C-alpha cells in the first residue's frame, strides 16, 4: 500500500501477523502517480488502520503509534532491543546513539546502535529520526532525503535541529517561509515533498567553469563534451588552458576543434576579462561578491547572458534568492501553478516573486519540479 503525506509518500508491506516494512520512497510526479495506480488488493483492517494513523501523524496531528502491530520476526535480538529503546522515546524527545547504547547496558556500542537503526525497516513507528549523533547533531538517516528528511520529521514534532546541508541557508526554514507566504505554491510543495536541491559547486576556477558554459551552449551534453575535450587537447596534455593560453592561440585552431566563430570569440573575451580582473580569478573572490555584482561582471563577457549567470548562482554557488525570470521552465511552472495557459512575462514573474524573498531560488526549484506533475 502506498499513500501520500505532507512528509512525502509512505509505503506499507505486511504479513499475516503484522506490518513488515514502513518505507518512505522518494517518488514524485509521474513516478508517484504510476505507483499509486498499482495498488495491491484491499489491505487487511490492521493495515488500513495503520495507514490512517500514519497519515494523520505525518500531516501534523501527532498519534501514539506504539501499538501498531509490527512483524519483528526477521530482526536479531540486538535489533529488537535497540528498536524497543528507540520506540520508548516519546514524540518531541531525542536521545543520542551513545545514550541508547548506555540504556541497553552497552556503553561502548553506539556505532552498533547506529548500524541497527540504519537498517530500520519500520520508519516513523521505530522513530530512528529521534536518535541523534554526539552533541545533538543530526547524524545519518537511511530514508531518502537523508538528514533533511530526519530534520523534517523532527520539525513535525516541534523539534528543531541544526543540519549541515551543504547549503549556506536552512532549506527547511526556506520551505516553511514559502508555504507561509504563498498558499498556491504551498499546495504544490506538499505534493512535491522536501526540497532536494544541492549545490554542485564550482570545479576549478571561474574561468574554467564559464569556458565550459560557453562550450555547452545550445548543444547536447555529449556533443559539447567532445568539443570541449578537443579544445583542451590543443594545449598541454591533460591541462585545462589558462586565460593567457587562450589569448595566444589562433581563432582558426579553436574553430578546427569544433567551436563556432561566436564561441571562439566569447572564449577569447572571457580570457581577456579574466586577466583584466573583470571576471574574478578564484572561486573565493567570486563568492565574496553580491549576486548583482556577479551578474554585472560576468554578463560583461561576450556570449554570457543573465540566464547563464543565474544558473551558476543557483546550482554552483547555492545563492538562495535568485529568480531566473526568463527561464521557460520557471515560467511554465508558474503558469501551471495558476492554471493559466499563458506564460507570465518576466516582469510579472519578478513582481509576484517578491513574496518569495529571500528564498526565490528554492521557489524556482519547486516551479521546475512542478513540471513533473
């Protein structure tokens, strides 16, 4: 049985004696609809009751789940003891792996406790999300979404924990802000589940990253990668060219490697503006600039437009408040959210998006994902 909740989809499996698995699969959009359409024959009453209470619990009405019938026959004795200790933690309470181990009379077994909880087949009912690492840190979580899913489950119980998401902002707080400011977007956030955007970071220097962006413009990934490899091969083996290298090579050689005339000129202009200091030479120097300063500097380069820079700001630098108002996917998602067949103009999107500040990047991510629906 699969059903939707505010925390995401939940799947139940069972035997004649009880529930054998409670899972939180990472499904959205078409995949989720397909799975929902493949429901099994009617479940027994104890499964239907478990689903009802789990849905209420995850939709914000806390339930006592301790009496749900679980089939523990496949568990080792140690797992059963660990799960019993975790199950004794009431809603809103937490304990560390070490505290659970000490409670079992095995103070040196915190790692074994963590491993047992990492194999927990009964998510939510065996509340491994309430068990934290030393010092109250989030620690691991085996369900899709990792520590963000753990943080979200704890937030439903009124517990806030600090999590290192690899982001310079808290995505849970960002989502809560968007839901409070935009009721229409909130409905789709509930369908799409937790924010899962992750920064890819910038590999190499800003020059290298932008050179790759120029090569990839208007091409498939495979074709662009082939051309970029040929360009790099023009220089020292296995070494990405430096700006001065690009300025010294002829346009003809760049064209012979597969770059169009416009891209060859753009690459040379990028090299010149990097040497002039318009394009920051290091990632650290780039990160020290504001969003608008980055846009102003990088769009001064031939062939680099606002959209390219906005994608860098969102997916490479993890800036939280960027709204790419000319992006087709964002505009299409916005139109779908409002059940409108006409795409908004960039100006209309920017005006409406003021309510999303300071998390317009997160709102954009949800508009892109909305197309999956």
